[in-house]
C-alpha cells in the first residue's frame, strides 16, 4: 500500500439518517422541533428549580444538572445534523469530528453517572429518610458531581486519543449522522483491536458501574417499600421513583443495544437506538420528571406566572411610553 493512501483524511462525510433528497426537509423540520422542545423544556426545569426555594434539595439539584447536560448533549449533535439536512456536501473536518466525539462521550457519560447519583439519592430518601439531610449534604453532592464530570472527561479523552492514533485510508463516508466511535472505527485501515478491547473492558465498566449502582439502589428501595404497611405509603414511594426508572430504562436500554455487540455487527438499526438515548430521551426528560411530580408542576407554574407577569409589565410600560410620546 502506497504512502499516499496512508495520509490522514482531512474530512469525513456524514451519511445522515437518509440519503434520499426528498427526506431531508421533513427530517430537518422534525429534528428542529425536537431540538427546540428539548432546549425549552430543560431550560424551564433549570429555571424553575433555581427560582423556587422549595426545590432546593439534592434531588432537584441533580435534576437541574441533568437538564443542563441534556441541553449540551443534544447541542453537540443536532445543530450539525440540521445543517447537513439542508446541505449537499454533509462534510465534517477531522478535528471537528474528534471534537464532536469527545463532547458526545463526555455529556453521555455525565448523564449516565447522574442517573446513578439520582438513584442513590432516592435510596437514601426512602430507606433512610430521617438522615437524608445529613447524608446527602452539600459536600457529598459536590463530590459526586465532581467525580461524574472528571471521570467522564478522562474516559472520553482516552477513547478519542485511541481513535486519533488510527489511520484512515479507504472510504471517508461515516454511516451515521454524527461522529460516533463505532462508525468511525469501521473506516480505519489500521488495526482497531486496542480500541475494541478498551471499549469492551473500560468502556463497558464505565457504563455498567452506574447501571449496577442503579439496580442495587432500586432493589434496596423495593425491599423497603414492601415493608411499608400502608398502601398509600407504598404508592407515594413508587411515584417518587417511577419517573427516574422510566428515564433509566430508555437510556440504558438503547445504549446497551448499540454498544454491547461486536463492531462487525454495527448496522443502520444502531442509528435508531442512538436517536433514542440522545435526542429522544433528552426531549422527554422534562415531561417525564414533571408529569407525576407535584413539586415540579408547582415550580413550573410559578415560573410561568412570573414570566407572564413580567411580560405584561413590560408591555404596559411600552404602551405608556407610546401614549406619552
């Protein structure tokens, strides 16, 4: 093989969700709506929690961080998707591809660890309610958040550095709508053995560790709930966990389907799984966490009322200025 064929590619082509021209505008409209809903819903969650004193506890603190991570998670992927839907070239530079891959892995792992931390929070709240405030104190919450962010950054850096050492000498067409690890690895002409071993060991451990933590937490919660004598008490305990369990099932179900199989079996179906745990889950999180949560509903109602009052005051002020002039 000649040296000219071993030169590093300067750009990749993202094939997207469909190669048919007639599909591009409908897909653009669909994902634009989903992105705007994601931004609006998660931003409202953050503002409601920050502005309501009754929502100043660890559960809602981690929920606000999760909403921020979801905004960043989708922003890493969707804007480039939207541009490519309306573009004929659909290219992404090599550096931009690795950057997108890095931040996708960072915020994806932060989401994963935050879900585990929120499961621990629910376990302490239900199984040890009288010591909840002392156990889930500000210092512990800060340490859990710092660990989630630090580990996610180091984990992502490892995988991006391993991809950067590869040589790409054949096709530069990525069979995906963004620079995910597996579709990029399929383009490499040098050995990806190290990448695959690290993905199936360190990568699996980084996903399974929070998943196991969630399973153990909910098993302990289940045992504690069955020991509650009253039916209303059991229902209340289950209702505080149902929204979190729904998000966990969506996130880990789709991510396990995509990543825990050999690279050679990577197909177009994996793109659908990626949409579920990136775009769809991030969009549904605000609805899932507010539909059955009275405190969040009340917080959002207060926030919306406050925004409406400020808008009415602003319009009244402008009207008075117009009449005065």
